[in-house]
């Protein structure tokens, strides 16, 4: 073969190769792992499954992984193991990542209930308190916490939790529910006191007013216990706060009047007298009209002159009965009337019977102050200072 022929064959080969380019796919070779086997077949038969892993089993074992737990499962594990602080931190992280916080909250409340059921109250309180710290608007959790304290006979902490719940109550029904629960807890607290423990009750209502000042009935209750303790000034101070309250104002004013009466029972009060010779006269109010009377401890009835009776507006149509009376001028006819009230200073009697006599001459006075008024009081006359001392009788 000459050189020309060789050259033509090369050129033709190149051309054919160029035309066939891309039509034949390259072969993909898969690398197969080589397993070395023992040369002795008997050695293979004598090897057991316990002493050698096949390549297949080895590959399978490397592909198996431990399942990843969901966030709620991890939270449940923390709660069940008592790692409360970590559980709450997990809850906070979950809320920041917009996770299932409702589910997490439900899990925590379930754990609180479970601990309560097994009487682990302190642990339940601790967990629920930590949750509330992260849920400033939680109403139901606060009621649950108060119930835990109440069950554990910790009434003051229970009340504090309820007062805190008032700031997050969103409806009138929730506020009404709280008022009812507070009063229920107050009654339970009082039952825990010794019988009629005045000081314990005073402390309780002072606490209630300190933390719930808007609830005016508590002022009335505190005043009642202060009165039982004879702390009248302190009771007056409480009643003055609510005496114009639309709900308890009338009660407060009645109690203030009662306290004044108690003061008079405890204290002897002097009234100024006017001396007239060997007699003493005192200014009185009969049906709220000023009348000057001469004190006569020997007279069974208070007596008025007919002119003074006319000033009171008394007329014969109101006469209870006609009677005979002994006076300085002898026996005379008298008319018996019943008036609405009679008072000497702050001391009063209602109603009050008086006798009216024509032309009663008693040394410038309009009548006699008799024993039917004075018998209601302990009294004495200080002649040197011209004073009449009165004090309500103990009933």
C-alpha cells in the first residue's frame, strides 16, 4: 500500500467518525464493591450469623436513624420529668416561633391537673404560677391558681390572685364570677378563725379594703368588727368613707348614729342647768321646739303649761285621756298627750307622754321635767357646777 492510499483511508476514517459523533451513548460503569471471601469453603460454612455481618445488613444498619420528636412531645417529656423552668422556656420559644402554643398551653394545664389529682399541690402551684408569668392576660389560669391555694387552705394568697384577675377580666360575667368567688373565699377564711375572733376579722377586712378598695360593703363589715372591739373612732373613720355611697350609704349613716349612742353609753355627758333659787331648769326640745323645764324628780310625768302645749300645736282632739293631778295649787285636771319626741341635748326619748295643765305656775318655766323621761338614763346633778350628767342605761 502506497502512501497515497494510506492518506485516503485516514481521511475517510476521520470523516466517518465525525459523522457518527454523539449517536453512541457512553457506557456507565457501576462500581461494585468487592467482597473478599475466604478461599476455603469450609471456613465459610463454619462462620455463623453472630460473628459476621453481611454487606447487606451493614448497609441497612447505617441507613436507620432515631425519629425526631415533635415540640409538644419534647414539652411533655420536660413536664413529666418535673423540669418546669425548662418547660416554660420551651413554651416561650414555641410562641416566638409561632408554634402550637394552644397545644402547649393545654399540655401545661393538663400537667397542673394531674399534679393536683395526686395531691402534689405545691408543685402544681409552682408550675401554674410560672405559666401565668408568661401569660399576663390569662384569666382561667388565675382562677385555677386561686382554687389551688384555696384547697391548700392558703386563703390570703387565693384572694390576692383573684384581685389580680380583676385587671384581666374582659366581661361583666367574669367580674361577677370573681365577686362571687371572693365572697366565698372570705367566708371560708372566717370559718378558719376561732369563734368570734374579732382581731382576725378586723385584719381580714383591712386586707380586703387594701386590695379591693372599690368594694364598699367591706367598709361596713370592717366598721362592725371595730365596733365590737370598742374601737369607735376607727369605725367612724371607715363609715365616713362610704356614708354617701349609693349602695351602702344609708347603712353607714345608721351605724354612725348607733356609734354616737354607744359613745353616750360609755361616757357620762354633762348638760348645763340654769339655777332658780333651790331649783334647776334645763332647756329641752319637744317635737323639735325649745321648751324650758324645771327638774322635778318627784314628778312621775313630764308636765306642760297649756300655753306651751299650744305652741306645740296640741289640741283636744289628740287627747289620750283626762286625769287628775296633784300640783302646788292642789288637785287639778290634766290632759294626757303623746308627742313624737323629747330630747335633752343628744339624749332623746321617742315617743313621749306628757300631761298638760291649765295655768301651771312653776317659777318662769314652761313645765316640769319628770321621771318618765329621766328613767331612761343614769343621771346625777352637780349642784356646785349647775350641771346635769346623763348616761344611757345598759340594756
